[in-house]
C-alpha cells in the first residue's frame, strides 16, 4: 500500500502548524527579551494565518462529525 | 550553547519534520524534488547575492551565523523550501485547494504569496535585531529596523516563481530522478527571475524615494 493511501495520524497531519507555532513563539519570545517586540509586524500577519488554519480545521472536523 | 547556533539547529530539526510531513502526505517523489530543489536554490541564490557586488543587495553577518556553505549560512539550505512548504500547506488547507491536482490552483498560489509576505514580517523583524543581514544599499522604503520594504515583495515573489516551477517539473512524464535533476538545474532560471522581480520593486520605489 502506498503511504499516501493511508490517512496520516494527527501528529503528522499537524506538523506544519507545530513548526510554525514553534518559530512564532521563539521569535516573539526573543524579541520580547531583547526589547524589540513589535506586535504589528512580528505577530499579527503570521498569527492571522495560524488562526485561519485552525478555524478551517475545526470547521472541517465539525462537518465530518455531522456527516 | 550560543542562542543563534541553537536556533540554526532547531530550524534544521523542524525542517526534518516538514520533510516527514511531505513524504507522508505528498509522497517521496514530490518531497525529493521540492526539498532538494529548495536546497539548491537557497545555497546558490544566497551565494550569488552575497558574492556578486554588482547586485548591491546584502550579505550575511559573520557574527550571527555559525554554519556556512561558501558565503551563505547553511540554514539557507532549508530556509526557502521550509518557508514555501509552510506557505503551500497552509494555503491549501485555508482555501481548500491542491496545487498538484489543480483544485483552486490560482487561489493556492495567491494565498501562498500572501503567506510568504506575512512570514517575511515575522522573519525579517527578527533578522533586523541581530542583524542577520547586512544591507549594502540605502532603501527608498523601509519598514521596522531599517529593513527594505522590498523583502515582503521578495518573499512573495519566491512563492510565485518556485511553486509554478515545482508544478511544471512534477507534471513531466519522466522518471523521478530526472525530474529532481531538472528541478535542481532550474534554479539557474529561478534565481535571475527572482532578482528581476526584486529589481522591479527597487526601480518602482526609487521614484518614490
């Protein structure tokens, strides 16, 4: 069976979210420590993508549950 | 351990996770092509930019990075494929599309460009602190920390060039090993295209400045 025929588990599916979150937190954390925290440029643009991603995932899960 | 060295190692480890994700969800052929091509692109492009003085763009700070390949930090071997892979995956999920199968392909591409610009905000705000990059010119338009505004345009342009190239080569009906080789070789076309993309922005904003 091809590896793509089998649906990957939750951890593998959400690796991109995990990777982006790790970097998002590290960068913002270091910026806070070094006193250069800029919420507008550092946090909001990528943060909006993270929120949109999570909402889409949750909506899809909700729809799947209803079906 | 030095903070920056730790960050470089974390980035390499996280890239390994993305390769695992890609292999599990997109298959080995796509993964080899995408990440090997991205590695070639990153190292070749950044060496060209750092060493060709006529481009008058930037070089990397020797004080910040520890691991190097020529004039480019080793981390650039994974940086572009890492960022574009995140852009592609997030965009496909958000718009419900798929670059390879063709479902909402244009929207996936546009959203990927937007993601890359957003990611540039996060990355370049951080880069300006150390600084990681030494700019060789005085930009007409700057954002936080004196970073040229063209970085947002530049990151978006990389998605615009890299993703269609990926699609084009992946769809070729030849053995995967040849597709990987062609894609790696295609960086000699992608690099000038991207430099041209940046030059357009610099030219347009020089009139404003």
